[in-house]
C-alpha cells in the first residue's frame, strides 16, 4: 500500500478560514468538496467520534458548503425555476431543503436554500457546480439577477450540547431559533447568519461565517470565531469533528455523488413531498418529472441492515441480491452501526424488492454473502 500520499495545493483547491485551526487540532484526513478542503477525520475512530457526537458537542469546518447568492428583482423567479418545490410560502429567515433538477428531472444538487430577503437567496450546495447552472438559466430566461459565490464559510456546531454552548457565546436569544430557521447575531462587530441546521441527526447550528476578507495585519476573524467557540466549549466537552458516516447513514442523510447522482430523480430519492403534481409553478424538468410520476419509478432509496464482519468505508459498492440471486441494488455508503450492532447502508433498490422488512443478500468485498433486510430511513431507533 502506498503511504504518505500528498495532495498538491493550488488555487483550485482552497483552504478555509478555519484550516489552520483544524490542523492545530490534529486533522488526519481531508477530502475535496466544491474545490475546497473538508476535514474527514481526527485522532478518534469513526465510532469514537460517533458516540461523542451523540453525547456532547463538536465543531466542524464545513466551509465546502459553498453559497450561490442570487439577488435582484427576478431572484425568486430564478430560484423557483430551479426546483419543483414550491417557494410561495417561504418567508425570510427560513431554510428549505430543495431538489434541483435538470431538463430530464435528474438530480443535480440537493441544497439548503436560505431566504435572506424577497430579492436575495443563498443556495448552500452539495458537491456539484450550481453557480454556472444558475447563470445559464438566468441568461437563457433573460432574468434580472446578479449571481455570485459570496465570501461565506459555514462553521457547524453539532451535538446535544450545542444549544448550551452557542447560548454561552451568542446569548439566550439563540435558543429561540427553530429547526431550519435562521437569525442574525453579532460577533465582534460583524453580522453573522446562524441557522439551526446541520449534516447530522443531532441538534446543531451552522454559522454562515462572513468576514474572511476582513484581515487586519495577522488578525483572522475566522480563527477568532473558532477560538471563541472552542474556549467556551471546554465546559461542554467539545472536540473537533466532521460529518460522521455512521450518524449520516443512520439518519438517512444522502450524499450527492455517492448515494445518488444526476441519473436519479427526486422520486427515487424519497423527495416526493417536494414534487407535488398539483403545484402549477414552472420549473426546469417539469414535463419530465410529470411523466415519471405518471409512469412510476423503477427503484427507490432504502436502508439496508445486514450481517457480516463490521463494514468499513472503502469507496467500493457492495452488491445486493434477492433470495433468487437477482441483483437488485448496491450499497454505496455502508458502515457498522455500534447502536444497531449490525452493518447499515443506503441503496437504490429495484421495485418489487423495496418493501420494508423484505429479506435480501449483501455480498461483501471478499465475495462472502450475508443476510440483510430492507429498512426504513432514518433507521429505527
């Protein structure tokens, strides 16, 4: 096995305002999402990190959640054109999870949308390029908008003690933020958007840190934000962390490019509630999506619980078979769950095999086969 492989840095792969801090905390691995570094591990194992996240609080550098900022008189019209989910009842201060689809109803992103004002939105994207897609739609539709990637770097605080920690830094008002809502708070004279959200099944917040451009000699406002939360977090057993694979899979949180791609549509991804056929607004892919709704889908995202040796993340899919030895899907994201005490995974499962409780066979990378069962998402508690 090749060891000590290095990633050559350039302007195409960007550091974040918090990279120095995660390095000081002993980050062991990085990946690249949206052309930016995302920490993938620290000194603890995935399982140790999982238990700590479920009991205490962690700070995550998720600056890779890039924002596509859309402003102007036609901002709402453009954003609505990009998604089948209706935005007519979206109020300022709200966060919406939205599927973004292409002309064939293929998923090209599943971001969180923030409404900052009637003519201003942030699209907090997964790992695919949406800025140029938005620009192309605006140009082709002759819409009066301005589209940029703002200087915004999300910093997540996740875990059951996150509310107490955040209140100790930003005040009791932060406790009033409801899930998938945001408010504006002051930090050292700057205005910061803080949402109750995060890529975990635990309670948590995301600070959409803005102000990285405000350097005064050697002063880094981002590092000051990290240090402030870190110091306050000592009273709550804080640790550095990152999106945890066990927690993510158990919660049924999908990963674009892993669990689904542009080849999948929202209905396959269990996003039916965002694709109401009664909605009358226009959006890209509307005719294709309506046809899929009429014809029905051939596969659907499901959870899989299966036996065998503890499954470690490999990046290679595990094949799933029916009892008759027909291939019916594959697990792209799989891991051993210390809570369920079995392996768990996410998979697109073919029709006639996706019923909850149905028995399946999972083939491990070494060729051995193990009994499994179709599960709900999120996985049962």
